[in-house]
């Protein structure tokens, strides 16, 4: 990894630098509705009220997303434009169409995606070609006994993997993909969802593995109890801090994540908005 690239991102990316988190903004454009895995803590929704990942008030097309970026960048300081769903960025061709146009129209903005990592090995070269600056990969386990409890489905290369068959496919591609995109000089941040009683003691193992693969930063985020984990309690602040402290012995940790929506835009924690305040019909 080119350390100067990571240093540059930490100066201007609100999701990489806690000091910049309330000073510069980011735009998530909701252009990626399809997903190729089922996480047992995730439900994707189209609504205007839930403040969490996997939620957007609409799905934009590529041209409307570009108009949205143009409008918002005229209104407030924006350093980053990303695709974070509400499905998986790499499983939707619109992501690549959007960033090809973004690269020409807004070359000064950092281009960022969030992904479950299943398609990273397939898409690594293309991500480099369209000048993606950073990729956030959600890696919740590297142990199959833990992973099989977190994922129940994967769709890959036309095959459907269910139950405990899904995790080995997901994990192999996540880890190979992180190495490949890091080798392409794309900065990698890893998100891990802390699930009490399941992976709380295991996230340090995830940290060691992803650092060895080339990740530069980790973000440990609390479970939002949904779907099959709806009865699992959300981790408390002390538990979250303990895991973050342990991970920070291995790899730098970002601690200011607000777990924002797939259509969020603005300055996190200060002037934060989402698309029900700027309906797609405006474009």
C-alpha cells in the first residue's frame, strides 16, 4: 500500500479521520439495490425514517445521482462520493457506470465504495481502472464456525450457496480481494459488526488477518438487532470500546462511524441529511 495515499485520505475523508468527521462531508448515492449475500443481521429497506445502512428513500439512476452530486457540492463542503448500497456496490453495474462518469466530471472528489467483498477478486482491476480511491469491506469473521452463523446465503458466478456452504465462498473472496485491491494501491478499510456472544472475542483475529492482506484501517461497529439477530442485544459502550482497544493494538481504528444510510449526504454529525429531504423527483 502506498502510505502517501493513505495519509492523504486520512486528511480529507470524514470516514477515515475522526478530526475531519464534523468538518467535511460525503455523499452516498443509492444506485446499488441488488445484493449477492444474505447477512443474518441485515434487512434492506426503502423508507425515509430508519437511520442505518441498507436503507434508502429511493433508488437513483446514474444521471440523477450525478445531478445530486453537482447540487450538493455547490451547497456544502464535500470531499467524498461513495456507493454504499442499499445492496452491494459491486453487484450492480450502475456503480461502475456512475464512477466512470464521476471520474470525468468531478476528478477532485475521492471515490469510495462499500462492499461485502464477494466480487472483489473479479472487480479489482476494474476498480483501479475507474480510479476508486478507497474500498470499505465488511468482514465479520474468518472462522467458519462463527461465519456460518452470520451469513445464510451467497450468490456467486451463477451458483447459490446456502447455510454453512456460503461462508467459505464469502471469506475466500473477501481476503483474496483485499489483497488484490491493496496491491492496486487502493486504500482498504474493513468494517466488522460486533455481535455479542458470537464474534466479540473473534474480531481481533479478523484484524490480524485483514492487516496481513493489506488493510490500512478498521471500523468496529455495533450490531443493530434485526432479522435473525433481532433478539440479540446491541453491544454496550464498554464492550465496544474493549474490542476497539484490542483491535487498535493490531491496526488503526476509526471510532466515529455513525452507521449512516445508503442515501446519506452532508457533514456527519453536523449537517447530515438524506434523500427524503432532497427527493429524487427534484432532478
